[in-house]
């Protein structure tokens, strides 16, 4: 779909009172290990990786104000890695100057995000065929995008389902995603009911958050050393894929995501949401530390157990046992690993459940540095 860049003059910005303010980029931690991991997984030089971390911190800081300035004309937002800027889609030029004054770049789009979300919601309310892997709103393309198993896009049931949303762009994939739980193996895991291994997401006051498919409410949890940690105080899967584990028995919480020796352990300082297009890294007990990009938000993933809503899709790889582990951008918590396809040898994609949703559902707060 065509998009037109709306140009706003420097004079217009000055008239609006735009002034230089301290940026999140001034305080973000850019460690050597973090830069090295991003350079490895994103094909960047160390200098490019460091610059990207700072630019993304600024984008996370700018996005709430830019969205508010856009008002009813908001067509979604995304991070442009080529220019290092947040881009905001607008359906008219009425609020362009106000949005640009926040530091975002403006592009003209046809549909509001609200209209696209409404079209996607019609799919969410229906039963999807097994050959439809997932669906989401793509703000950059300004349309609903559905992933279907290769060779099935023309099937009658697929066409009927996608027709509920109107004009949908389809992408072919080799297989449906699956969750990343695993049987008991060595490493640095936590175990559920003695036989399933998953990974801790983020420390919260009273325990930690992880993936819902790892265990149901009331399931017992033991740590890597076999000692009792606590129980699942709440869990939801499918529909959602999140859980809260309440801990005790001498276990304590820390605002840390493990770097597994690939990078220094990361301190968690908040949960500002990274835009589509941002870099993101994942920590898990099987494949440890890997990075990639945010590909889509609010995607519905059609697992064999049932659909899971409001997921974020990434290009980061993962494998069984990584479920529940941490997704983080800079020092901002993003979500807990749910599932995906592929592996960390040949590549793949992974989805996570956003952490802010989990915190809101259970009334939790992150443990932060």
C-alpha cells in the first residue's frame, strides 16, 4: 500500500516550541557483550549495534507522546532501523506537525490502526483452519497479514476465514508454530511437577512471570538444584500464554536477565514497549542468549492447543526449554517466550506474550534496578 512522507519544516517545529530534551539514549547501558551479541545476530558492526541500541531507547521514550499527538488519525508506529527513527502513520495531515514535534517521522497511510485492529478482531472471534498459522496488523504495510502453511492459501476454508477481515495479505510459512516446553534435561532450568522444564521470564515482587503453557494454576515448581521454589499462582493457556509463579522456601528475586557468558547479565530497569522494527534479545535455559528484531505486534498465533492472542512476533530463534524466558530490548523488559518454529542452528521465528499485559492481569510489579 502506498505511503506518502509528510514533511514538516524546522520553522513549524520551532513555532510549536520543540526543544532539545534529555533522551533515554543518554542513559541506556551499551555493554561490550550486548553490542557483540547484537552484531552477531543482526549482521551489524559493533558501532552500528551501539548506535541502534541508543536510537531504540529514544524511540521507546518517544512513542507514547507521538501516539497521543496523532489522536484518531493514528495508523500505527514502527522503528526504522535504516534511519534510527520512530515512524508514525497518519491518515491525514492534520496532526502531522504535533507528531513530528515529538521527534517521530510521519508517513501518510490509508487506514487507522483502530480500523485494522477491528478487522483483525473479526478473525480472532472465528475458528481458524489448522493451515492458518497466525495473523496480525502490520503498521508498515498498513494492512492485516496472515501466515498460512505453504500451498494452502487457496483452500476454501482458508479463503472463507481470511475473508472475514476483508483485504488480507498472506505470507506462506513451512509449518505452524509450536510451544517451547521440554522434558527434564540438565542445564539451568526450573521444573514444573517434576517433569517439564521451562525458563524464568522476569522477577516480580512475590515471584516471577513465565509462560502459561508451562504449567497450570497450582502446579508445583522446583529450581535448578531440585529445591522447592513455590507454585503457579495463576496461569492462562491457550487464549493467552502467561503465568505468575509465587515463590518462597528461601528463594529471592533480582532485577536481572542472565547473559549466559555471552554478554554480562542485564539489569532490568523498566518495561517500556519497543516498536516494531526494534532489535530485541532473548534469554532462555536451552539456547541461552540470542537477538533479532520485532516483526509484528498483537498477532494471533494458532497453536495446535488453540489460538493465543496479543502476541509479539520476532526473528529470534528458540528451542524446547526456552519457553517462559525473557525478551528484553536494552534494559526494558518486553515479554516471556511462548513458541515459534525453527531452531538456533537453521534459524526461525519466536513469539512472546508482552510483559505489561501479564503485570496488569495479575496486579504485579517488576523488580527493577
